[in-house]
């Protein structure tokens, strides 16, 4: 049986791509930016420009931008109620370009969710109400997982919107540190990053332990499904 094709969408780190490649899958990543590891199995493109139609017959794991869709970003999008002018905006930004980014985020996410790929996992936090109002009716609630379920000493609530794939099962759950201890603060490093040009990129990086679990569990599941078909 030939290796079935896997797409890792909206990833530059190569973390998920390498996890699936280590298990023998024919896997490619794509993003508008170049791959950090310089891999020749990375395609530079907008995920909306047709790559989702290129025969990904096993599964796709996608990480579309979530900045304007997540609950923590709602205060920049609207004041009380829905789509009232916010009291404050980030420095140098206008409400109009914040709304443009929101529309782009909705478009990218829905393009990923409706892709003609048999099994899809889309990573995004729990959405704010403005984003949920724009989502497809069949979008389920996300499975929320944490990196420390997979041997990574870190807190970062990670949502997986799944279609045709099972929920992830913890593989190496670490005991949590005492609240406010030095170790607890270290586990919260992703939330304590200072503002800067690299903050968004670093905060969005996948955790190798989680992606190794995803590659093992989803890859095995999807391959068994294909063999049984």
C-alpha cells in the first residue's frame, strides 16, 4: 500500500510535519511563509488558493490564524453587545483593519473546515461569540487539551475541531506544579511573553509531544479506516 498523503496547513515550524514523516506518511506542510527548517516538503502558498484540492487522502492537520477569532481577542473587535465600537484599540490600529483581519480569519478557518479531505483536525482556541456566529452549522465544540498531557511542562489550552478523527488521548500526563510556584510560572511562559515582533509566532508554535501523539493516534486511526474501506 502506498503512503497516503497528509497535509499540515498553516505551519512553518515543521513540528507536525516531522512527527507524521517519522511514521512513514507522505506529508507536506504549507504556509505563506517559508519553513523554518528549510524543508523541501514545504509549499509556500495561501491555503485558500487550491492546495486543499490536491488529493490529501489520509488527513489534514491545520493551524489557521486565531488572533481575531479567539475569546481573548474579542475586546478589540466589539464593545458591549455585538459589533459596537470598542472602547480601545491596539496602538496604531483602526477598527476597520481589525475587522478586515477578523473577516480573513473567518474565511481561512471555514475554508479549512469545508475542505474535501476525509479527515480534518483544525487547531484553534475556543471562539468568541462574533466568530461562532459566522461558523458552519456543523462545526462541533473543540476538544480542549493541554501540552502537559503529552509530556510537555507547559500550560496552553489547545482546541482541536475534529471531523472524522477521534479525540486525542493523553500519553504522558505530568503532575501539575503548585500554583504560583517557580515551576508553575515556568509552565505559564507562553502566557507571560512580553510584547514584541516574535510574540505571535512563538505563541502559536506546536508542542512536539502533542504532535507526536497526534501523528501516532490520528495516523494509525486514519490508516486503519482506509484499509477497512
